[in-house]
């Protein structure tokens, strides 16, 4: 079956293509009686929107939030909450010249193979535009998590080989790349600007830290907390990998190094990333994702088209040379969705 | 809700604890009319079982396969196929002395936090024993995939910092660590034997290659093929990370390097790992997982018990110093489950 | 978890309250490449809308269909199809005087008990208005079923004790009550008009016949075709019962009477209603539902309010004295949703 | 996808054919820490087993309950609870002579059409034997519901046209037909014995009353409490209809008659059957099901076989002339499964 629903108890179902009329989300399983308003969601939308700085695409997506159901007199009613975002920047003609070509790195070829038909306008459903609906849905989850004392913070850890050497949460939203180290941030911005000039792009690493989660979340054996987070993150277009805690470095460690010892104050280390046996330990949950370089570049590339003919292609247009800064709110949104769902699943088991 | 079912259309539901009477699996959604027998499943079980060599635990789990429903006169009937494996090596008394302590790296603490009750015998449901049911279910999926021409091969890529330098598929099942490079395999075995002597353990990296998959599998936007594989792999106890294709290296590449160009013969590279936009490209699917060092070690470690008292612990008993060799068939089983499910989901959409 | 999604493979998720901004539906799992347009859906919407005749409420719900995603150049793309219907007749003030009272027969009391909060405007989510989204989603299913040669026809069998004595499919859409017998239809209309004058209401029986279904649909043991149809029908607000084939009369028959014998031309009778063992036989599928009298009546009734005070209530306003004529397209829509889903589930199993 | 799992949060997955090695059930989502033992489940199994009296088949199915996982030291652990029942009365040869014929009223024809293959031994998966696993799973649900103060009681209301005129809950388990009126019970038994002599069978009506349910259960708009109960009941082999409260009689009532008025003590009537808008009112939940006459009769019947040849058939063997008495515990089991699931779904929403 099709895969446009995420979550089991707290769940979102999304729709919308890059250049359609709208994108939107139905959120089902919302706790009733919770105060929510459009401004709260809008704040998250604004973090994802393009055109925030010199390093992101100047395309204008207004992404004005409209709640059309599930809220009555400022409070959730427990019935489906529907949020719609009108598309205001539909310029499908910008894509007509490449409509038959398979852009390297894009899902043009695979979508056509899967469905036998393809909405070529701005990648259609495969566009990053789709994540706007995730952020809207994630904002509802974030609101519910706030009541539980849970905080989800993602940030850029590395871009184009430049790695943050320090961690200062306060600077994340203060720099254009959402890095946790202001000095590295400056270097990253220069790197991106340089790539933009030559029409190329680069990847990076985004880290996410989640605090305030109770011990005991996660549903073994298949729906473990890390398994669900991994699915959530890999479902984001540009993500190519994920690791928890020590992650791939765990492969080179000894058991006596990796095991997190405990004393009466709790765990002494957090190599596990806050999840053991697929269940939260109550420590900070930490994971990192690998973000591939933006596929849309104006450097000439070799490809074919739907007739099987070879051709050269340059993807002109307005694109982020590095997607990390804008993927940060999407990572947070997906993490929020997983967590709220797991809280409710735990409540279901015990209830 | 609880998470002991995996898959949407082709799905397995498992039960069983380490030291209970049995572990088993109900496989639902099986194509009817397919020849299947216990020997076929047994072959996969034997690859997972302990005691295969000097580098694995000498515990004897016979894991004799019994099909109790869903097969009639040697063929699947389309009704639920039930496979049960009796436990023959139940020695719960071996665990009584540590029943109140939280073994570092183990899920003792988190299970107790989640459920408020814990079967302490050999990790109970959190034991690797549980994966026997996955391998049994995965064998059914593998059988169905064979008819589609799909081959799934996993192997050890790295153990204790020793990395395979060559790839020879023919040697994988010929060495005790299931490495793809016989020279590295020898070094790995020596490394593991050395760690066994001092009661420590090590981690590693397992790689999986899947061939023969048609382009077009995967269910955007949330149930992408890589998202489902990521969930499947992270649901395996010791796995701490996953990466597809270029993976974490993609973070340091330029778009012009990472994008897989095409000519009339197809893709020129496979940095994507055979999946773009969450849909198979028809190329080889390639991913790697990070396996943490075995948690059970006899090196003394600091921990606490259920009364909050600090204590030192040494996990005696029979344990694999490195789980990579035995995780290989589990990785394959989970990959088979994801793929057969995705094939059937694609059939559902088009049907 | 909340229950606003229906179907497993072909599935709809709906939102919207009676007096909110809009109601709508996301249809996921749509076969790609199928021609669909708004006019096709509109036709079904118009059958459900109020104000069609003297026997239905004069409220105006324009129910103008807007497809906002999932269709490209007139064809489905396989991505989520979103249909929205703006509400144009929002007059919440009409309900303010009864906002604290529990209207007998309505879900006022139970919604408040469940959610602890209630959108009192025109029953909120519990309003029949919600079925507009079902009819829109069902129209997509109907389109796909047409390609399979399946026809779904529902009609009024009985209203206020007046029963159709003949069956003429051609007259169903020609009379205001959608009865299959024009003479009975006239009597029913008079009955309803009489009740409208005194502010009372009546119930009835709607029958549904489905032709052209292949043998073999239905998913034992729990998701049998009749089980899914029963759930679908009982999920419609006013439905209090369902029976298949001989139905409740089967309780008084002998096995030798009820069993449907076969000869080389097929079944000789259809007491089963076209479903045996939860699987379609290939015969006509026949079921009937019991529809309760409309709850909103202006006859004075005894009730209480949210403060526990007793009061008399008269539900003024514009309401159908009998809901049968307008429930007919909803029954058809739900039946279409079940069938298309079952066809796809069968394709999944065999695929 | 296949349909051998029931429930969303509290869910069962079953397997097993009439003449296979075993039937069984995995129960997932069980509240941890609850005392449960095999004797408790056995008690329900014994109510369902054949051979309880002169009016049921003398076949011996020992149905000895074995719990193989999910319980530790007498308490549930929150991990999957597996219950298996060995089949001890496998006599497939008894069916060899009719293996190619389609027995009227049985699912022989439809199973073959669906799966293309059929386990002909005693109806295979389509056998009533399958309900043993439901009763085992339902017993776990019943145990959890006891803690909530919920009581589920089903009984025979009518058999072969003989209707109970009184209701005495105390007599239900005291008579062979599980009727609520001892005088009617005697007549029913005579009726059944008479039919047994001539090799025919009859149907009946079973009623179910559920007490102690809190107001607020049910998940609109699709997973309403009555919708889920309807699905559950129609998923039982011989059931051909269901009605809640006034049921089909509601079709002939006026709104002023059917609406349940309220005063400060609560509802004055219960025409709704304890469910309004798909949500429990807190009143007694009441529904009735129509049970068709047993399909297996020794009266000669006309049918065809898999080669399309016409033939006469007499289903010899040991069969219940009326299935009502033995369907009673199955109805209760399914009702318990629905209710416990709904309680947990409500906890999830609020949690």
C-alpha cells in the first residue's frame, strides 16, 4: 500500500506536489483540549521556508498556515486536524524544457518506473516541497511534547567537510546554516557561496538531540525507538544514513569501552545515544544523519531522457546549494512525530 | 501499540523469549501455491545458530524447524504459515545471580522501565534469540524472492578495525566470520580469539548487497525503500547505524561528484546505493550497518541493581565476542522481508 | 488510535466538521494513469447533497469538488489524491441556544464523554456532513471499479413501514426517496411529508446490490468481505444493523433450505448474498441496512444539559425527516471503498 | 493484505487449519503485570469445545491450553503472549472422498477461487476450528476487562424459530443450547435432536449484552464501536447479520419513539443499544446476530466438483445441527477483543 501516512497512534497523512494547488496534512489522534493556534505552526513553517538567507533558494513559498478542522475555540477537539498550505509560486513552465530528461540525483527516473506516469513540474511529489506538510504536522506533535517536557533540537554538524568544533545551542538559529559553532558556520557559509557561484552543491551532517524523554519509550522488537527514528529520517529525501550515539564508531570499540556503566546517579556515558534495546534510557537521545549534496546543479551532467536518448543537462533554477539548514526543521518535525506517537503507544499498552 | 509485527502486506508476527518454551513466527500474506519445505528454512536457521565455530558461543540451540500450518502437500495455501522452534537449552538458573542487576549495554534497565516487570532469564524477549523467528520468516520471503530473481547477500565488512580489502562472494560462507576477504577474515578471527581470552568483545560493519530488484519499488513519501530497510536494520538489537551507497561519505561530496549520471546503458555510478527518491533504480542495492560490540563481557563493569545499589558485574556465560558473523543471516532475513513486502505493495497499487 | 482512515491498500483519510471551513479527503493507494476529473466526482456529490426535493432538507451545501493533488494532465499519478469541499452554509449561531443541551439520539453526550470537549455547531464532526468526504473518496473507488466491470447500486427498500413490492432499477434515481418501486415511492413521500408537518421523522431499510465482482475477494479470517462491508456500513451514522442474503431470516431456515446448491451453470440460489466463508462467490452481492429515524425532530423531548439539569428540547432547523434517500450514495461510496480495497489486497497476495 | 490479525492496539494474530498440527494465537499489546494462567483460558476453551452435550458434535478436540511466551512467574510481561492448542483429532482420510466436491454452504468453492489451492481436510482454514484461537485470545482480553469491571455475556435468543420469552442469566450455562429461557431451551433441544435424526440443521439468533463499559469508547468516524463490533461478529463463519439496540425494528419507528430521552438519572430507554454516534453511552451494549443453519448436513444436495461435473453430495461426519450454543463463547471472545482494544485506543488518544 501507498506510504503517505506516518505514525500509528498519532499519525499524519500528507498530500501535495511541488507545483500543485496546495500541500497539506491531516493529523489524526490528537489529544483533545490542547491550546493550539496557527501562529505556533507558522513559526516552524518559517524556519523551513526558502529565501531565509544568502545560502538558501530565493524562491518564495509563503506557506501561510490555515487550520481548517479539529480546533474549536482555540483548542483541539480530538477530531482530525487539517492544515493546508497554498502554493503561491507555481511556475511549471520553468520545467517544461527538462520535462522529458532524467535529472541525475533526482527521482525522475524512479518515479516514472514506479508509476508509469510523472508530474514533471518541479519534481512533483518527490520535491522537497512535500516536507512543508511534515513540518506542519510535526508542529502539532511538538506542541504536545512541550507539555511532556520534551525538547527536540537539530542543527548542522558539518557541511562540505567543515565540522563544528564546539557546541553552543544558542547560536544555532543565529547563523544562516544552523550550525552549533559560529566559527565553523562562517566557513560553511563561505563554502556554500563559493559553490553557488560555480553552480555546484555540497552535503553535510545534521545532528539531533532530544531531551526530557522518559525512560521506557519504544516498542520492541520491530518498532524500537531507534528503528522508528531511522525510518523517519531516511524518509526525508536527501538523507543517506543515520547513526545513534557512538554510531559507526561503535564498530571499532571494545565492549568494555562501549557499554555505558551505571552508578547510583545513573549512566556514566552515553555511547548508546539514549536508546538501549530499542527503548529510551532517559538520557539525551542523540543521532546524526548524512545529507547528500543537492541534486540540482547547473554544472553540465550526462543523462538520458524518456526516449532513451543521451543528453547533457544543466539544472538551472533556484536551488539551495546545501540543504542542511532547511532540513533541520524537517528533522525536528519527524523526530517529534515519532516521539509523540511512542508516548501514545506506551499509554495504550499501559492503559 | 506493541511492535511485534513487521511488514504491511507480507508480514510476520513473532513471539518468544530466550529461555521460554519456544520462539516462533506467523507469516501472513504468503503467495499461495509456492513449494516450500522445512529443509529450506532449516538451512537459514543453521547459518544463524550459535556454536558454528570457535568465534561463536558454544550454546546449543537446535532450532529445528517445524511448519505447523499454511502448507498443504508441500505448497503454501495462502493462509498463515506458522513456524515454531522449540528451545532446548533452557538454563534459567545460570542467570539467577544477576537477576537483579542491570547489565551494562543490555536492555535490563530499559525493559524494567517500560514494562515494570522483567523476565531476567537470558535477557528474555530482548535476547538475540528472538532473531531466530526473523530468520525463519525471512526464509519464506527469500523463497518468494527467488522466483523474482532477487538475491540478497550480506557479509562482514569490518571487525575490530580490520577491514576487508577485497570482495570475493565465494569466500563469505567459507570463513568463520563471514568476511568477503579471506586474508582479513584470518586477522579478524585472531582478533576475536584474543578478545575472548580476556573476556572482552568488539564490533564491526556488515554490508548487504541486493541484486535483481526491478526499478520502481518503494512507497514515498514515508515508506521509502531505504526508510523501510533502515527501520528493519535498526530493529536488530546490536545495530547502531546504517548508510546507503556513499552514505556518510556523501556528506563530504559535491553534487557533481555524487549525482549518478546516466547514458543509454543505464547509470554510470551507484553513489545512491540503488535507491533514489526512496524508489529502487534497478541497480544493486547497497547498504552497511554498524554493529556494536557484544554487551556481555566478563571484564568487570560498574552498574546498579533494581534497588538502586551500586555493584560490580561480570557477565559470565557463553557469548559471542563479536556478533557480526551471526548477524549476517538476520540482516539478509530482514532485507528479504522488506523486499517481498515492497513487491507486494507495488502489486497492490497497480492491481 | 483515532479512526479517520478507512481501507488498507486503497484508503481514505477524512477531516472536517459540519460548520468548519471545509471537509475533505486524502485518497492514498490510487492506481496511477487513470483518467479522472472533478465532474465525475461532482455527480456523486450531487446525489448526496441536501435540498434535492421536498423530502430533504433545504440547506444549501454547494459541495463543489476541487482536486488539489494526485492528478496530472487529467490522469491519476499514484500519489495522494486530495479532494476538498468548502463549507458555504456556516451558521453556527443557529445552534447556540442548544449548545449545552444533549439532543436525544445525537452524539452530543457521547462526544463530550469521549473527548472532554465538543464542537457543538451542527454536531461538529458527528454531523452527517462528514459523509460528503466519503462520497468524494468513494467516487475515486467507483471509477477504478468501473474498469473492473463492477457496478454498485443502492436504493431504498422500505421507509416508515412501507415496503417496495417490486424492483425496477430504472426508477431509483427518478423518485425523491430513491425507492426501487414507484408506487411504494409515492406512499413513502406522502408519509415523509406528513411527518415533516408534525416535526417527526422515520427510519427505513436500504438495500445494496453489487454486480460483476469476481469470485475470490475477501481476506479470511478477520477481514472477510462481509465483515469489512459490515464495518463500513455501521460506520455510517444512522445505521443500526446489516444483513447479507437471507440475513436474519437465515435464523429460521433449515440447512437444506439455506445452502446454495450448484450445478454446472453455477449457484441455483443466493441465500448467502454472494459471500461464502467471507469470500465473494461471483454472484450478486446483496445486503440490507437498517436506518434509524432522523434524530433531529421538533417534537418536544426530555433531556439534560452539560450541567446535569433536566430540560425540554425541540430541535428546530432544517433536517431530513428520513435520511434514506441521502444515505443511498453514502452506502454506495462505502461499498466501493471496500471493494476496491479488496481487489488490491487480492492483487497484493498474488503479486 | 491477508486478514489474520484482529485489533489495532490490543491485537491477535491466529493460524491453524482444522486438521493441521495445531491452531494458535499470538496476543500482542498485553498490559504487563497482570496475573494470568492456563486454567483461566482453559475455562473459556471448554465452553467452545465440541461434545459438550447431545446437541453438539461428539468430535473430541482436547484444546489443552499451552502458554509458551509472554508470561513470567504467573504475570504478563507486556511481550507477545503465545497460546497454542494441539490438534488431536486429525482424521483427514474422513474427507478424502469429498475432497474434489464443493460442499453447499461451505467455503470450498470460494477458497479455491481465491487461493487457487485448497486444503480440503475438514474445511482447512475455513473450519470453525479456527475460532478456538479466537477464544484463547479473547480470554486474555476478558481478563483485562475484568479489571475494568466489564462483563460480556452472550446467549442463544432463538433457535429454529423458537424464541426465548424470558431472560434469566443464571440459566444460560445450565442448558445445552445456552438459551436464556429454560422452557424455550427444552423446546430448542428437542428441535435440534429431531433435525439430527433426519440429518438436517437449523439456524438461530444469539444476543450479547455488555455491562460496565464507560461512556466514551469508540473511534469515529470509521472505527466506531458498533462498526468494530459488526466487523468482529461478521468475521465469524456462520454469522449473516447483526443489529444493535432496536436494530431492524428502528426502521419502522418514529424519531419521537426511537430517540432515547434523558433525565438527571441518565437515559430513559436504550433503543440505541448503548452506542450513539459510534461511542458508548455507558448503558448496556446490546446486539444480536443471525446465525445460519450449519452447512454440513447429510440430506442429499446437488453440487459440482473441481472438474465442473455435477454430483450429489451428503456431508456425513460429526457436525453440530445448530451452531448457536458453541458460537456463544466465540461471540463473547470477539466482543472482548473489540472492547479491550477500544479501551487502549482511548488511553492512547488521551495519553
